[in-house]
C-alpha cells in the first residue's frame, strides 16, 4: 500500500455510482454475495476501469433521515476502502434491518465482507 496517498486518491465522483437498473440487475444476477449482521454485499466484475457502488436502502430500515445516514456511511466506507480492490468491481450494498449505523462497525463489516468476496 502506498503511504503517500493524497485526498484526491480517495475521491468518490458520480461516475463511481451504480445508477442504471440494468447494472443493478447484472450484479444481482451473478449471485455472488456475502453478509453479516450489519451489511449484505453483492459483487461482480466491473465493466469500467474503476469500481462502482450501488446502494439499496429499503423503507424497512427506517425513516428518511435514518436511511440517508446509512447511505452516507456506506459511501464513506467504500471511499476509504476502495484500495482493497485489485480489479474493478461493481458492488451493491444493503444494510440489515435492526442494525445501528456507525462508521467503525460499517467499515469493519465492509472490509471483512470484501475480503470474503475477493477470495471466492
């Protein structure tokens, strides 16, 4: 890992967001997933030269402000841990109902699930 990483290396521009339904469907169709008590991550090889993130946060999770908090924290975890990807991947992340969002537990969960998916 390069210790000279600048904040510009950790950017999360809009091109890194999964936006189209076809992209989400392609990731779900691969049926490659890992989950724990905090998150479920679906993964497939990326079609672009960079990794992309899609979020699915259901109303079952809670009210809008709670769902938005989940989204912000998951995006932050992706942004900070994107150096773990050896090749471009498309990810769809779903939070588990009943879990409480905080950045430390989301980052730990995100990292451990990514390592499981990369091994497969």
